[in-house]
């Protein structure tokens, strides 16, 4: 399968170069992600998306392990190998996800003993949102036992944002980054 929209290619125009660097986390020397290169085909849209994406990834209230667990589970439910692989290669180890837990983000149940009660609440909420686009009172209560009100609100936006990213990556059949973790086939 061929990627449906090619990303911008070097040599980049100065504004494109600046935009691509703004997409990447501070201090990362890697080539900008193909997802970002594709989004830069529509610079105005990319700029609007980058603001929310960076806000969630770099300036969010959720602790990094929570954020990455939510992203991995959303990407796994959407079968978005691209986003799952990028995040698991970049963040899984640094946020403390064990190799077992990384695999369980794709194929495990929220009640697996590998998860803490907080992780279970996050995973159950992601699963409900994926299946029904809603949260039951029980899932909300469980989530709020671990997250304050602003964090719970951010959780909902984070899950929805990465579903949007999964739609873009899957819809455009964006090719996997060569260094990304391979998505487990079940």
C-alpha cells in the first residue's frame, strides 16, 4: 500500500523547516515525523493542530505514564500501527511501561494484574469511549478516584485527539517510521 499524500521533502523552505522543528519535542535530533511532514502540506491546518498536540504532549496536566498509556490504548483500538509504534518506541521505557504492559496495551484487558488500579481506570475509560463514545457512571467514578477535574477533562480531550491522529495516519496510510516499534499482530 502506498502512502496517499506524500510529506514535504528537503530542502525545506525556511518557514516549513521552522514549522517541522516546532512539531518535534525539544532536544530531539531525529528527522521530523512523516505525519508532521504530511500535515505541513496544509500549513494553516498543521499550525492549528500543532497547538493542541503540543499542549497535550508537552504541557499537559496528566503525568507522562498516564498520557502514554492512554495514547497507546487509543492507537491500539484504532489499529493505528503508525502512532502506536512511534509512541512506544519513544516513550514506553522512559515512562515506565514494562514490555509486558506495552503488549497488553494492544491485547490485554484493563483488569489484567499487570495494571495498577489507576491504570485500570484509565484503560476502562478508554475502552468505553472507544466502544460507545460515552463513559458510564461507573467508569467516570473510577476515573475521578484517580484524576482531578482538570485532569479528567484533559483525559477526554487526549483520547479524542489521538483518535483524530489515528484517523489521519490510517486514512492516509502513512508509512511506519523505520525506528518505530512494530505493532503486535494478534
